[in-house]
């Protein structure tokens, strides 16, 4: 039976990924699938009642939306996301200290401390993504963290990720791109991940620490990925000159043990020579050389086009309309890189609401797992199954090794193996075999049959998804055994799209 169901889902997903225009109510469903992680129970009715435009406006002002008390209490109870980067880093390094004379029990306690840091960081992200009514805020955290990606697997980054997301990403997702760019540039997670904390002039005078000469990693990615784009009109010489301008941008690990001392400029490591970057002379000015570079990059026309393309690709379609990209880029330059203003233009555009845009974006594994948890109305008391699903679907949270982040296009995620893994997840969730209830045992998807099932109600699930479900899928579901209907809704082609 299981093989039959998997084959049916896979065939439907491969053959039916482009559904016909949806019936009335599709506008609310479309917006919830694009600027939110899909509808939760009651969302379609609320958005239809208030109006799509009113919903968009409210999502662009998340500070006016109160978090549920239960969510706030649970977030407040997590230690790692609520303390300074320095305190977490100190605990992390102590826990990873090589203590060969310790007992096995003491060593296991150290491993547990490291695991708790990772677990609490992930729990805060997933709880917000699934349960926060500020859905666009969570979508933009996903977008910008991916744009300014750091990999938790690299050394101290694991201890710094919670602070990075909280302090360098989340406060700026609707604000000034220049402020966002500066916050990421100065955060220890980015300084460590792309090695700028080690970068120094060739022969720094009396430099202390582990200075190893010029390191171009961050300067290269700053232009290629974070701002101008690979075709942004810069040269290898510009990369080297920018790296020289950013020498001395580091952090003081000892100061980090305190509350707020994160970034530090070390003039002894800085290259004091004159530089020429992007065709302009750069006189010696210490830290201000790097600040000037961020000013220029944030408002460069190539940056406006590069980021406008990425936003249009994320929210509209994989090959975004050139005219829309140009309008967004023009808005970017006119409003000084105000992200909220660019999003307003994007969400008000004909291209965003066009019938041809509905269901044209294939969900990344993160979007798929979060949207399934929201639609199922199963509060993630235990995030273990969700983290396990992300790992098995090839998108571990905070796990992208390369600085370009995870792709958000169909070509990156649509393949038979990935579809099969999604169907395994949908079957387990639909049948109630994922241990999402608080205190339940954490199991792998293959072992989900060992959990006492509490199946999802397919009628409630269908009502939650509303016009997101095409007539063809409705027919297939109605003709199937009741026990399989929830799984078919979550594993069918319509739910794979957003």
C-alpha cells in the first residue's frame, strides 16, 4: 500500500506541477503562500474578510501584530537565543575543550551542552516560522539569512548563529539595506565564517592575535553575493583593494564574554596605504574606508538590480519579469535602499498578483516543512521531527556550507528522490506518526510507524488549504481511502507549489 501511495504522489507531482487557475478565493491563498509560509487554520477566512491589501499592509508592519502569549513564553524560556553572543561562545568553547582526563559522563555532559546550543537556536527559528502571526517577517528572515549566509558547521559560528539572526538579521529585514549590510559585516559570525577577523596588512606593526596577512574571502563575497552580483562590473583588483580597506575589521573574543562588545577595529592590522577601488581613490582613513565601501555598495545601481532580481525571483517566479526588476531597482535607488518600500512596490505589482504567477514557485524543503506544520495545526512541541525532515530533504537548518546560501528555484529542489522524501514526510505527518507533541520521542521518518498515530483530519486540512488545492487534486483525494487523504493533500503537487 505504501509503495502504491508513494508512486501515486510522485506521478501526480511530476505530471501536475502546473495547475489550472484556481477558483474564487485564490487571491487570498496566493498571498498566504507567497508572503507567509502558507495558511494555518482560519487564515484564509481572516484574509478574505479583511481583504488581501489590508493583510499585506499589516504584514509590512509586524510591530503592530502581537505574538501569541504561549509563543512568547516559550521563546522567553530558551536560554541561547536570549543571551549575548559572548556568553554563548564562552560556554561553547568550554564545552568543546579537549579534556582527555575527564570521565565519560563529563564528556557526555560537554557534548550535551553543545547540542543544546544548536537545538535552542533552531527551536527559536522554527517556532516563530510555524506559529508567529508575523509571517512576512519570518519569510524575510529566511530570505535575508540565506542572502547573508553563514554555516553553523564552521567552528565558532554554531555558537554565534543565534545572535547573528537576532542582532544582525531580524531587526533590519524591513529597514535600511545599508544598516543590514553593516550589521552583518560587523557581526562575529560573518567575520569568523569568511575569515575577515584574521585579515591584516602584509606586515602589521605589532599585531597581536592570529593575524595571517590579507584574506580576500569576505571582500569577494561582499561584492559578488551580498551587493553588486557576479556581473557587477568589478575586477579582481577591486576585490584585493576592498580586502585591504577591510583589514582590521575583527572582534575581540575576550570582550565578547561581556554583553555588547562584538565588533572591534584593530588599527594595528589595518593596511594604511592608499588604495584605488571601483575607479576611485581611497585615502588612508582607518575604519572609515570600510564604512565608505559599504555606503557605496549599498546604493550602487548594480546592487539595486541584483537584490531586486533576487526579491522578484523569491516572490514572483524563478525567471522574474525584467520590467518588474527594473521598477524595483528604480525604487531602491529612489528611496535609499529602504527594503519595506521596495516590498510595497513588489506586492502591489500586477506581476505579483497575475494569474500566471499562481503556483509557479516550487517550495524549498524549509518552506515545505514549515507550511506543512502550519497547515496541520500541530504545534511543534518537539521540533526534532521537523529538523530531521529538513536534514533528510537536503536543507538542514543553518547548514548550507557555501556563502551563496540555499537556492530557491524549482531546478534546485525538483527531482524524483526529493519528491519521494517529501511524500514520506507527508505520509507520516498525515497519519499522525511524527512525534511533534511535546515530550514525545524523536524518531526518523523511516521509524515513524513506531509512534502512536493521531491522524490529521482531512476535512479540516482541505478547508485550511482552500483554493490552494486544484479541482484535479480534490477529485483524486475524494476517490482515495479516508486514511490516505491528509497525506495526499500534503504530498500532492499543489502543496509542493506556493
